[in-house]
């Protein structure tokens, strides 16, 4: 099911700036038992991302109505919310009076092997380097060619994800997830002020760490630092927490902290459900 | 008139990767007397840009048919050709079997004041700095948020264009055009191997300079170098050549070389028509 501005539809006008310029933002989240997981957090991020681009965010009530409509059609699924700057005449100039457009759709939840969560995933370093653009860093916008090109670097199905580095060879994120490393019990996650997407799950984990008196730092992470870490794990709204079992020759087999963080998220989901 | 894969239409499926990821390329060109200007050059660039992203370029015959259809509807206009990687399931991974999608549309030719060409335009430096991404540099792709944000920096209608600099403060391009400066009769245009779009008009001018024994260099251009130049001019398929009359406090009033280059383009248009 796809709703465009609240109405069932399947196509967007060709002059939508999401198509012509990638001029919009998006979120991906889980609908379970008819309820969107971590919806307040997703809505807050969506709103912040819209503001970063000067796009009028959709009203909470409108999006909540959309999600309720989707939930009637399917109680479980992966929801994608796209907000574009709407339609416009040609040219990059913005008409502030132009209403934004929201596109809310639901698909099947991706089915990942249980072993990804239990025994970890194999990842690789991508050759593509993320460009530094402070004006867009952190924002989950629709200009995702870097992710597309990075994901196209491998076809080996044994590789579950690729790690993206910046031009200084610092680890920033995965193609579709955020990254944490564990050093002597403390969590460390990369700085996203120059590139990368600041996901909701990353923030939830940082906040949970604080509540559980586990140190969590935002610091530069080189490949050497990542490979020296006690654990590495990947997070996003759909996968939850995936421990990393291998990158190149470096392997890990103890996932104590990743498991703990997975339990924090599970508890948060239950508490807000 | 809008043609999607050769059929009159007005909307694209919501799962088109042009919308979800900006995963595509585009061209803008002039249709005059029913004929697309510099079509072989535009088709060559479109094909090269598709290849840079691993997108299957549309066949020349298919696009030529599209342009002929448009020309029946309106003999003059601004044509936009978008080629996206087509529709796909969620996720950044590419299905090589997925056909690309072409979206060809025509609108009115923009009407610019004659004085822009005759007496030059006022421009400004944008605050936004272009990010360096060698994998995308030169390509006219659909990830254009930098252009949108840069164009949103000014509303003063006396400013016809904004100049974009990179993180090293080198002048790269305008928000929708390429830039040349003139130094003692020689043309200089910025290197676009790290960011910027390599337009067809820029290449036509470089080739024409060669034929006319006018030196043309690709070199780094600082703001100081630009302001020390004898002339500065902007080029693209729609505007042709606009001399720059002012940037900040620096003004120019002699546009000898810009006029000459405008005549080269005019002669090329007539010759290929």
C-alpha cells in the first residue's frame, strides 16, 4: 500500500523535486502489531531533517493517520516515509509556498538469517569514500548515489554489509546502518558532522548506554582502531543489532556487548509498545 | 508534453530509484524549429554519465523518437531528459537486469532579459562549498541537493547566478552553468575532476577555442584569480553565454571575448542545423 498525501496512489508527478533533484528526506521503520516502532523518535528526526533542507515537515497528525491506514492493510511491515519539497517549475530555486509531499508505503519486513544476529555478519570495506558535506551530514536525504555505488562494489552474498570510510580513511557508517565499536566495555561510534546518516537506532543506543552507565563516545575510528576493538556491531531500525564476525582477515566470536545492546533495544520496544 | 519510455504520461512509479535515491542522470537542451540543439553531444554525455553510474543508456533511436514526438507538439522549447535506473525493490543493491527508465519532457524556453547577454549579469559567491566526490564529479546526476541549497542562499532578483566553490575555495561552476575566465586572451575553466558538472556547452567552447587558435586551459581558479581576470562568463545549453558584469565589488564592462565565444556557439548552431 502506498499513500501520497494520504491518498492511495502508486505514482508521483514527474515534476516532483524528489525525482528531479533528490530534494527530500526519508525514514525507514518497522510496523509491528499495527504500531510503528520508535515513532516519536522517527518523527523528530524526520522533522529535523526537513528543517535542515528548509522543507516544511508534514504534520504529526497527517503522518499518524497515514500509518493507521497502513496498519489496517498490514499489521507488520517495513514502512518507508518520503517527504519531498513537492512539485515545482524547472530550476533549483525554491518556492516557499509550495507544499511538501509525503509518500508513505509499506512492504514486507526483510527476512534476515537468524545467524546474522546470533553469530555475526561478514562485512567489507568499500572503496568509495564518502564526500564531506557538512550541510547534508547526518540528514537522511534522497541524494543516495554514494550508497548505491558503494553497494554495487560487491555481489558476494556472504558479505552482509559494506563499511564506508571518508576521504581521511575514517570509518563513518555502513551503506545502510550505523556502526559502533566496543573498547574495554565502552561504546564508540563515529562522528557524523561531515558525512553519514544519523539513524534513530544509533541515538537510542547512545541514550540507553547513558542510562545503563556504559560509556559511549563519539570519536574518529580508523580501520586499525576498528580491527583492534573487542567488538564491532551494526545497527538500524530494520536489522536491530548485528555483531560483526569478520572484516577482511580480522574475526570476532564474542558478542557480549552487542547482545546486551540488542536487549536494551528489545526492552525499549516492549516498554513503548 | 511528457513521455515516459516513449508513452505520454505524467507520473513515475513511487519505486523509481530516481525518486528513492536520486539514482539517475539528466540533460537539459534546446529544441528549436523542431530540432534538438547539439543533440549528438548531449546524447554522448548522457551515455557517458549513465555508464559512470552503471545505468544502461537508452538507445539513440528511442530518444530520437521521443524528441520527434515532442517536436510535433511544440517546435521550440526546453527539453529535459532524465534517465533513472528504473524501479526496484527496497535496498541499494542493483539488479543489472532492471531496465532503465527514460523521462523526456518539454517546457517553455526560459525568457531572460536581453541585457544579460549584452551587458552582463551580476553574480554572487555561494557560502555552500561543493563536496569532493571523484566518483560523481562531472556527471549530471540527480543528486542535486547542493545546487538546491546554494540557490536558496539568495532571493535578490538582481543576482542572476551564484558561483560555487569547493572546500579549498576554488571556483568550480555556477549553480546551473559552467564558468570561464579570460586572461590576456586565453580562456581558463575549472577542473571538474572532484566536483561540478561538465556541461556540453563547456566542451563545445573548449573545442571551438582549439579550432580558432585561442588558448584554453583547465586550471584551478581562486576568487582572487577570477576577480583579476579580464573577463568572466557563464555558459550552459539554455543561456548560451552570459558575461559577468559584477561579483561583489568587482565589475567588468568589456565583454569582447564573451561576445566572440557567443558567436562561435551561434555559428556551431547554424552549421549543425
